[in-house]
């Protein structure tokens, strides 16, 4: 993540219900949040509301100012009793960050028939008012703090908000132009900036080569150490003796550039200028950088880099993504597909040993490609793309299964109904590139798109409409 995730804590109460009961609920919620997400920084109402609970619209103005100044990434507005729908809506509209709405399930009425909170009743009111104010929100069904529905919903919201945080105003590096014949990776750079605040930062491939050659000629200790570390990751015995040094020079040059530019991800023209000018393919470098939390997409696919960044953010950057071609159908399973590329899958995701060798398709046959298989497990596959001013995010889930050996990095993904996937992907606006990660993240993206001008596209039916 760019920096620590900040959550604005906006508990609310109505004055004519029990103040003491509301305070108790507030404290229970704080304790549970710290259990579920100890790494998240909480920004509370201290200094703006007398008892740490939002009551009036005047307080809402002060809270919004505080949260904006603190730079919160999202807001959680639990109703500790009926709550104040107008105050919540005013604050949420002004803060303009992903909003989570929830309230604890009410206890049984007191022996004398009175009720202390009426929380669920207030949630109905707030949901309507938020819509009146044009505020999108995420909702967890009225439930108890210790129930899975709350815990899963809360963490899912944090993940979705993290996707929004890293998608909006992302800085994506572009190393070189797209390959000559790859019309499929054409993007509208101006539209990405105008619609989403996404900046594309170009870097000429010749500049990368110059930087790498300088490092290689200097033979500094940093270069030597980096090359030696590569040898601990993969077997380079099939490559010329200087391959690891050349790849280390490329990796260090990109690292320096991404740090200087403050980049979140990148896309590189991985063939064939680098092979001609420097004698290697960058596949292994792409794999290592992606494994370190800096996704690098192949073939100057900017939308692919954005896809990987979104997926990495959905997992709170706890594990690397992988960038694949959707290549061929499994020869023995109609519902499985080959995920493949020349070598950008992070070695952290490999099943078994890793090796680096020469390219087996491109005429140069330059070294730097990788050879390993993805480990087994559940995966999510996503693709952010657009055409004609309309942007969509495809998201599907499957499982890595056994299949015939392939050169390069690969794995076969088995899904529920591949023909439905194929129909959706061919009709687009998608291409043969897709980003993957281990885990199930469809629920995260269902919430994330509420806050983005992007449709969620699920492989549910032929010709079905995009899910919002």
C-alpha cells in the first residue's frame, strides 16, 4: 500500500435513546475493529463530538473537516442506536470517501417493554438519506459483532476501499511504446487522467538501456549483490554467464526510476528492442519486481498494469499478483484454460524449482525467460479495460489444476463454465491478458465499483448486462 490505511470512525447516536448504551456499543465496536484490522489507523471523533458519537449536523461539519485534514481513506459509520441520518449524510458527502454503514443487532426489549437503541430502524432511514445526498455506500446486514457476517463484511470493505485508494490517482509507468502489431493494448491516456486521475508516466526504452549499461560497466557492489540474490531464486545454468548481471542492472534501473517518479505499477515493451540492444529479455525482472509489490505488465499493457494494481490492493498487498495470457483450452478439460506467459509470474507463487533460460519463441532466443508452474489453489482473475469511453472490470474465480507441461511460466485454471468466460472475454472490451492472484476477491470488487465509474463484469450468462 502507498501508506498506512486510515479509517475515519464515525459512530452516531440519537439523543432520546440511552446515551450510556450507545457509549458501550461504541467501545465494543472499537475493540472488535482492532482485533480484525490491527494495522489500520483509526481516526475518531475526539475533539469534535463530546462523547465520541455524532449527534448534530454542526458536529458533522467539524468531523468532515477533521477527516479530510487527516486524509482518511474510508469512513465507517456504525449506528450505536437509531443514529442521526442527516448528520451522517452531510459528513459523508463532504468527506467523499468509501462509506460503510452498519449497526449492531438490537437486544430484546427491557422487562418493562422499553427499547434502548432501535438501531435497525435508524439504518433504514440513513440508507434512504444517503441516496438522497448522492452518497454511495457499503452495507453490512444488521448483526452482532462476533458474527462472521460482520467480520467478513468489515474486512471486505477495507479491501474494497483499498482498491479505490490505489486506483484513483494511480501513477503507472510506461517503459517504451507498445509492440508494433499490438493494437489490443491501445489506451486513451487522456481519458484515464480525466476520468480517474490515473497518470501514465513514460520512460524511453533507450533511457532504461543506457542506465542498465552504465550499471553493468561500473560493476558496483549493489549490482553484484543483486545478481547473487537472483541465483538464490532461480537456476541460471542454461544462460550465458553475464545474464544475471544484465538482469540485475535492468532491475536496479527500474527500481531507481519508480522511486523517483513515485510509481504504483508499470508496463514494459518486453520485446524486442531490449533483446536487440541489451541481449536479454526482462521476464525474470518483471517477475521479481511484481513479487516485491511493484506489478509490471508485459507488452506495454497499461490497462494490464492497472488490473494488477487493483488486484494487489484487493488483497491488501499481502501477496504478489501474476500477469498471464489466456492461451489455449486444456486438452482434456473443457472448463480449464492455460494461463501462460514467457516468465513474469513471481517465483514466490511457483510450485517447485525455478529456472531461467533462453526465449523459445522470439527469433533472438535471448536469455531471461522463466520456467515454473503456478502452485495449486483458488485464484481470482481480473481485467480492467475500456472502449468507446466505457470502462469495465471483468472478475472471475477458479482453481489452478494439473495440465500438460509448458515452457515459460504457466498454470491451468479450472472454472465453473469456461464457454461463458470465453464469450464474455471475446465480446470485450477485454483482451488475452489477465491479472491473477490467489484467493477469492469477487466480493471485494462488487463493493469497490460502487465508488468508481466502472462496471463490474461477471461471467454469469451469455450476453448478460454488466453487474453494477
